C-alpha cells in the first residue's frame, strides 16, 4: 500500500449482508467515501486481498472492476460499526469521519 492510500480493507470472504449503497465515490482530505443522495458520507471497507488503490488514476481496483473518484457506484454489503479491535487488514485513516462504514460484499 502506497503512502496516502485511502483504502479501508477488511478480511476477504464471501457472503455478507446484501443491502445496497448507491452514491458517488469521493476523496476528501485523504479519505475515501461514498456520498449518498442525502449527502451522507460512508467509508467503504473493501475486501482484501484483491483490492488496491491507484493514486495516478484516483481509482480502486477490485476483482469486480475499477471504481474512480467522482463515479457513481452501487455497492452490495451492509453497515459496519467501527471498532479498532475489528480484524482490519488496513484501518481507515484516523482522520476520516467513521460515523458510517459500509462493508462491501460486492458491487450490484
């Protein structure tokens, strides 16, 4: 992971909740968010391994494809409550708003 990598990574696995989060991918002050239609920011917790950040293109590469900052996304998964004790592969940056986290199952 490169310095300035904004990804939050959670251990991989199949399954998980199948709710849907729709919004635009945003990069704000080094934090990656999905901003929904109500303006709420969600930190997406991507599955690892298989997810990487490309700083040059400002995009996330996953096994399902690439998502660029500013693009509309629809992500399957479910809400996750932040805990430093959780089995993070890579915690979200401490400066991010961790009020709302979304654990990705897969894009819809």
